[in-house]
C-alpha cells in the first residue's frame, strides 16, 4: 500500500470523487443489505458503504480492471467519515490521466503507517509477536471462539492485535510473521487503533526476524488504566436490574406491561434478568475505590461464594452475599471504575 501516508479519512471536496476502488466486501444483510469498499483518492483513503446492488457491478469492474472511476450524487456521513452510495448515485469510468496511480493494497506496510489507515481497511504487515495474553473464550454470533491479544512490533512502531479462532494457535511469543489481511479497528473508548484477524482472507506465515532493532511496544491507554488486585467488598452503593432480549441480548424497553426489543421488533416476557451492582472495594494495600460490576461478573462473584445468582433472589439477599466477597483476584479499569475480569 504505497500511499498509506494519505490522510486516514477526509470528506471529499466538491460534488464528485475521482478514485480507485479496493476491498469490496460481500453483501452484508440485516435490517438493510449493503457492501463496503475503500476509495483511494488523491489525498485520502475513504471508506464507502453501498446500499444499491446495481452500483456493486461498476465497483467490481473498477477493481478488476484497476481503472479509476468518478462517483457523483453521493452522500457523506460526517459521524463515521463514510461515503454513502445509493441507487441515485452515478459511477462512471474516468477518461484521461487523473494524477495518481492505483495502490497495491496487498503490499506490506509498516506498523507506523497502519495508524493512519481508516478503520475497516485490510492491511498486510510483517511484525514480531510480543506480550501475548492467555486464551479467552468470547461469545460471537456464530458461536464461542478462542481469543488472544498480543502486541505486534517492527522497527517503526507497534500496534495491538486480536487473534480469533484458528489463528490463536498459529502464533508464538517472540516469533516473526507476515500477517496478510488484518482488519484495522478503532477502540470505542480509547479511540486507539488496533488490528484483528479478518473473518476471511487472513493468512499468517513465518518469516526471518528483522535485522534491525525493533521499536519498543507502546503501552495502550486501556492497559495503563487497568489495575490487577486482590480486593474485598466493603460496601454497596446500589443494585439495579434490567431485562435483556432472548434473541440478541440487548436491553429491553418497557411498553406497558410488556417488554420490547427494538432491534428484533419483538415483545417478550421478562425472563432474562440482568443485575448490575455498584460496589465499594478495598485492595490489599487498603486503597478503596468504587466499581461497577455487570451481570457476567456478578455471576462469577456469586460462584466464588458457592452461590448461584438466581432470578428469584431479592436485592437484600444479593447484598448480603456480595458483602461476604473477600480476597478476589480481579482486573479493574480504574479510569472507568469497572470490573473487567475475575482472574484465577
């Protein structure tokens, strides 16, 4: 990707975009069907979302021929920095020189360049694995997957990478690899860039170690804000509950005597109760802080006491059990005041 020093995203100037098209994704279905792609302009690489099946055809042709196109009558989403292609949009072939060449989107880029890439794009990098985490089980729409996080390091910089499923077993601490088709992401809270293994097209191959010194792995904001400690509950500031959707697990809204999931457009019975507690905890050095504990970790705290967090329990009983919690090894985000995990 020879021109990754372009700005990561930019509102196109004027009423038309002159660009090359890259990375067209398969159709994604939900409440609306759409495809996404990357538009390489003279000054920026911009993400585009296409809601028109008819417009996918010229986008595919542009990728196959590596020819520039001109896009007119598009919208621009300021919040997500996305070009929006609809049925009324016009996609035409460009005639004559346009002043820049088509990038090879599969060529390797350095890690310092990845930080300037728009979220959602695919990149290929060479890097050494450091700071591997243990394997965690995470729930996804298609089932439960193994997950490992690690820092990728090369001579220019570092970036966090999340490995899912089969790729967890393909990496070792201290080894150097070529990673093809990693997806660039942005952390919702810290706004830091990271990468993860893509669902399709990803490839990991061993390679020779770098012959020059590697950059130090920069600490992540989330890591700096995370504290591991042995703590005990010394007080309870509050307990509340809500009900989640039996299909998508999102929070339900009350509509009279019924509960309603806006995402699934479905009324439901109050079956999936989710508890949230706000606790005052003290660590082994007698430091105290307030933390919020969500339902999955409430379950683990109860299990540490040999109890089950049953839907029938009253707030009073839950408070009594939580006040018995002592000497729990956990990780806490001290910036957000949130329990992150119960550690073994």
